[in-house]
């Protein structure tokens, strides 16, 4: 004996929705939660009244954790990484760092940060750097060109 959906349950499940316009005893009679008169009180008067402006959309966005900056952030490379991956006298470029798998992508630029020590003499080209990183590179005998 097979069971069909009609034999299992003949009752339809109804969602608990507000039933508007069913008399004053229902609590949603007379104006039926539409207010008084006006375009939105009439039938078919909802659609084109909402304004879809940028400001309205911006105000709907939750801002508790701030915004992500649209500015492209360069990949960061520490002096400790350069000490580990580069050989004495190497010319370090974004392409070299990508080949060594120190960075994932060099399209947004590369920035050298002064974290760790650098003892090797390196020539660094086409990379941004912090002031302390530049001092450390020059102290080790290397040079940096932007």
C-alpha cells in the first residue's frame, strides 16, 4: 500500500499573517493599517513611491564595525622575510618576491616594513618602504629605489 501526499495530510498549513480589513473587532479594520487617504492608502499605490537613492541605501547599511576602505593596500614584506629568502647582493623586485612566493600578488604594490633584522646587502627596486625599513636597509649596506 503506497501513501500519497493527499492521504497523509489533507489540511494545508497556513502562515500566521495579519489579516487586514476584516472589521474593527479584528484590530485591523477601518483604515486597515494604511493610514488616512493619500497615494499609499489606495489600492495599487505602493510601488513607485519609495525613493531608491544612494543616501537611503547607505542609511540602511549597518555601520557598527566601520567601512572597508576602497583604497588598494600593498602587500607587506618584513625585513626578516628578506633576510630569509634573498641572497647577498640580490636585486629584490615585486616580481622576485612573487617568484619566491613571499607575496601572492604584486599588482597593488609591495611595501617593506621594518620588522626583524636585515644583515644582507640588498638592492631593492620598485617597492615602497617605511622610514625605519629604509634606515635598516642602508645600514646593512644595501640601497632602495622607488
